[in-house]
């Protein structure tokens, strides 16, 4: 029995999330991958994924794994998958990994990036990949607020109901707000994320950018542990799962652009 | 009677070109704009466009104009249009212009940009906006070939049948090949373009990049004035109409990144 790890990129626009559902509302990433594997080698497998992205969320660096009896060499797997997959899903890499590797549980940290299009008139070519906010946002306030979110906290305020997490303690190594003209990118790197956590963080930072919340209110909002304190949830289509890490290297070694936490 | 000029951006993926057709194969940009204007002010107009983009071609700077009796102020026009247009078409600017302005005939020069995704595995997020060529292209050969295309030539070799041009003489002020990692951008700036001309130029440059044509063969290919000499036509979905100019300023004053012609 082999354990295969895949690195996967997908455009989430046409998918109802990652996880296969019993009564499907539509195609899922997991279901599509499992079906293609079955067509390739006539074997039913269950694919485990690092981050269970919601409907409409994208990934440039999702990681999955599955156990198989197939003998196809690892370097032939991406091409085989890609020949049958729809064009909005691509396998970037396949590797044989130890039997006890699990894409979700073996992860040391993950990186998500969120894109906001802050032009008055939305950009047509990124409309499916960013949240359009026509009102100019105050970037320095957002940056100040983001700093308060970094570190180890109980993130219950930022967790939607419906998640399966037993604890709400997580470490957010970095929450970085950057602006390149009217494109705002928010990068979140942490050891784990609660259900909808990044989207609730982004929604809250957008409220800060609009002046509805002051940066100094963030510590109190975290401490409250009440979901309604965080208000807005940012739409799914601006969110990307960028990277899942399995080594002991720190996020700042892998992504020097994130600058170390001070 | 007023003459209104609009700057328009659109994602051409779901459109059968710009020009309204008698027996439509599907929606067109022109037809969609005319219908929305009719809904807005109950007036039928005919919209003239600067560049008649083919099915699937995109625009970030298309320009159109139309004559109207409506009294809506120019600064209210973009918002009015955008409230009824599908999200893949946006009006960026509206201005009152002199009665004799025509988006097509008044243009002094135009800029097109073409994107090639030269990674082995295609990028999912730009798959609708670039031509995927998995074989690594030789950029310096392409650049050398592009230089031969610049200047005033008879471009009959690079014109598809079906255009309505009476002459084939055009000036290509700039044909610039740039690479940013695996994304190759080809910018073409000229006083006029024949039917499919940019796509045939890009197809030819791609053949140069693959080593099928030597850069030194380009002058002979131009002189031949035979369409079959240029072979490949690049797909529509990598092409963007970026800018239409109406002033006497040179392309290098408007786009310093294009560097002057030597």
C-alpha cells in the first residue's frame, strides 16, 4: 500500500467546496479528484485534504493524500490526473510519502491570502478572485488592527458555528495587510484555522478599514469570545489557500516577504 | 444631439465578439451595451467601437461612441450602465465629445497585449486570460523576430481573409516581448491592425520561440505577402485590447515602459 501526496491548485468558482457531500449540491474538489482517480486506475480511494475550503474558495497550494495499490510512478501522476481533470483543477506535484502522513494532521502551519479590489469600479478580470469594496479603506488602521490579532489567542470570536474544532486556541504567526495600488492583500499564517476564521478576520479588518471599528477595539473583541462582535464575514471568492507546510521551518524562512513577527 | 464616448473593460470569455450580428451566435459586447442603454433611457442607439474584437478577446481599454438625445450628465453614465450590465462588462469612463468624433476613425494608434503562460502545468487562475504553451520558448529569439516586424510594412502575410481593409500598409510602432518568470507578454502598438493581425503575429512569434522559424526568416515572411507563410493563429483568449489613443502624443509618451523604437 502506498500513500500519495498531491499539491493541487483550483479555481473554486464552480465548486461546492472541497469536501465530498452525501447529498451533493454540486461538484466538489474531493469528489472530482476521487472520480478521476477511479477512471485512471479503477480503484476507489478516499482523499484527505489539508484545508477544507468552503464553496467558492480557491487554492494555489492545497495538499491532499490518499492510500492506493496502484503502481503508476509518482512523476507520471500529475500528467495522468491533469489529462482527465477539468481545466479549473490542476495537480502540481505528486510524491510518495510515509504511510502515517496525513495532509490535515501532519501540517505544521498554513498560509491563506485574501484579495480585496478597492477600486471604485471593479476590475473585470479579477472579479471572481477578489472582494470588491468601492469605499477607500484605511490601510494603516487595518494594519494596526491586524497586529493585535497576531500571536496565540482564543479565537472563538472569529469562528463560525458548524466547525468541528474542540478548542479555540490557535497561533496566528502573521496577519499582514499590504496594498499594491487598489489591490489589498491580507496574508494569514497560522498553526490552525477555525471554521470561516480567515473570512471573519478579513470582514472585521474591512470594518476597521471603513472606520466602523477602531484598531484599539480588537483586543476587546478577541477577549469577548462572542461571534457577533466580529460581525461581517468576507465572501468566499476572495480567499486562496496558498500553502500548507509539513516541515519544522518557520513561515518566515519559507516566505521571507512576510517579515518576522516582532 | 450629443456624442458620448465610453471607455469599456470586458472579459470576452462569454461573448461572441464585439460586433452585433444579424443572426447572433450568442451575446455580443455591442448588443449588450445597446440593450442596456435602451433600458436606461428608452432610446435605440448604434454603438461604434474602436477595435472590433473577435469572440473571446478581452479589453481593458476599448473605446466606443454613440449619438444620443438623452440628458443624463456624463459623470452619471458609468454608474447607470454598470448597474444594469453583467459583471463581466464595466464602463470605466464617459465623456461628451465633439459631434464628429468616431471611436474607430478618430483613433491615432492602439495597443494590444497578449499573454502566454509558459509553465509546464497551466496556471488555473489565468487559464481564461492566456495561451498555455508548455514547451519553454526562446525569448531572445522571439525578441529578435519581433524587431523585424516593427516599422512600416505591407502586413498582408499577417492578415486573415475576411477583413474589410483596403490596404495592407500599417505602421507597427512597437512589438515588444517581455517575460516575467513564466508569463510572457507581447505588446503590439500600431496605427492600425488588420483582421487577426495581432493573433497571427503572436502565433508566428511562438513558432520562433519553439525554434520552427528562425528570426532571420521574418523579413522574407513579411515580403512574401502570403498568409500561409505565417502559419499559426494564436487563440483569442490571450488577447487584450489595452488602449486606444486619440491625441498626437506618441505611444512612448503614454507608455514609457514600451521604450522608444531605435
